[in-house]
C-alpha cells in the first residue's frame, strides 16, 4: 500500500460523539474528507442538520443518532442501531466533553459529577459499547479526545474536575489499548492545547496572557488542525500505534 493510501478511510464507518459543533464538527468533516461515512452521536438531532449537510457535500454518507453518552443503555441502543444500519463501526472518536471553571473549594458536588460523568463515564460507556462490536469483528480504532489539562494545571482559571477527568481519559486509553490489542482494536488519544471553540474564550484578555501569549507558538489551534492527527490514529497509517497520547498544543506544555 502506498504511504498516502494508508491514511485513507474509504469504506469505513466512523462515529463521533459531541459532533454538532467545535472540535467534534471539525473532526467529523475531516473523517469524511478522508473517505469515511460518519455517524454523529449527539443529544440534539435538530442541531446536527448543518453538519450532516456539510458532510454530504463532501460525498460521504452521514446520519445523526440520538444518545446521551452518560447513560449506558442509551449508548448501547445507539451502537446497536448504527451497527444494524451500517453493518459495522470501524472508528469511534470520543469527543463529547464538559468543562466548568471554578476554584476547588467552591465546586459543588453536582458540578464535579457532571464533568466526570460526561468526560470519563461518557468515554467509558461509548468505548465499551462500540468496543464490544469491534472486538467481535476483530478490528477497530478508538480515538479519545484528552487534553493537555491531564498534564498541567491551567491558569489563570481553576478547573480541577476537568483536569482530573482528562487524566482519567488518558489512563483509560492505555488500559483499553492493552486489553484490546490482541483483538485487533487500537485505542489512542489526542491531547489538544487551547483551541478556538465555543468552550474556550481564547481571545478574552483575562485568559489570553496565559493561554496564548505564554505559549511558544503564541496562538490557539483551529479545530481543523486536530483533524489530520485523528485521521492518522484512525487509519492504517498508525497500524502499529496503540495506547499513545498525541499532544497537539503548539508547544504550550514545554514550559
């Protein structure tokens, strides 16, 4: 196989959680550009319409399926529906996430649980439900969206629950990779730095001095810049890579 052909996802079926906006939207479009059909696993089906249209314009098949990643039964049902419709799932991108900025002593338990449920339990629910089908098929690739917040403590804002949740995602990635490698399923993660999305006010003066100006590249990432790395980890280009966390932060975590 020619080297560029190993990056192709032609004929594959990819599922992306939290795909209606931001990083999830960008990754869905990139996977479609690489040739994959794409399933948007979202809570709000109506909000998925613009992304579905964009994917269709690229020539890929696209559907949206409703699920709450924090509810195991919801995810299991969605996985069964997708496999019934497409026959299989080749790639899962666990992107759905939540973040709340608040000092540790002021974090109420419901906020802590919300962040952990979406960011950790949601990844677990989806990895287990879709991983079951992949293991049965003897192949598959899972890409979890982690964060440099698993390695650093962000400033000036405090976000202890988010930081802990992303560290858990990275270790869960390694654990699943070790367990499922003999079954032909690879599990990796990407750890983005500050990325220009609705969740990250990168241009806000109170954050810019630390988030952007302190970084070697002195800019935020565009969500589209994360796509090629996810395609690499989802495709045969990374056929001998599993259990890794690929950092994409413009050098931020060097300091």
